[in-house]
C-alpha cells in the first residue's frame, strides 16, 4: 500500500511540474528554487508544538494549495497561481519522503506515522 500511495504522490508531483510548465510565465529554475520554501513554516515550532503544528500544517495542506492555485486562476495573478503550484508540489514531495501533516504532540508525530531517529 505504501508503494501505491507513493506512486500516487509522485503522479501529483508530476502534475504540479506540468501545471508549472503550462501555466506559469516564470523561468524553469524558479520551480526548484522555491520548492523547499514551504519548509520555512517549521519556524513555527519556535513558538511551541501546538503553534508549530498548526502553521506547518497550513502550509502543507493540499486543500490550501489548491485554493491558492484556484484564487490565482480566478484573479489572474501569476504569483498566486505559482504559489499554489509550489505548495501542492512541496506537499506531494514531502509525502513521498514520509513527512506528513503534524499532530500537536510534536514535529515527529505525523499522520503517516512517527519520523526521526527514534523510530526504529
């Protein structure tokens, strides 16, 4: 099942790349340059686990990414459309590597299971 879910996430990541190529006026190098920007939301953990999880989950939720993308389409704002694509692509990439949405207990507790060194 894990392989099937990873293939699904890889397909959605590929869809993000295609959407970027077809709909974004930006140069190709903007995509890899910005792909890790949503991880800046981890800084929310400096305010504690609860705030960190909420901020992290906001920037890693595919529904939010789709809403941002659709707002960019509707408002004809290329930067907003690009932000939605990046948020979606990043979330797919994270899921492939086992980083899921966070529970309030801490960064290592995700909806995909526990991550980190102590998870052996």
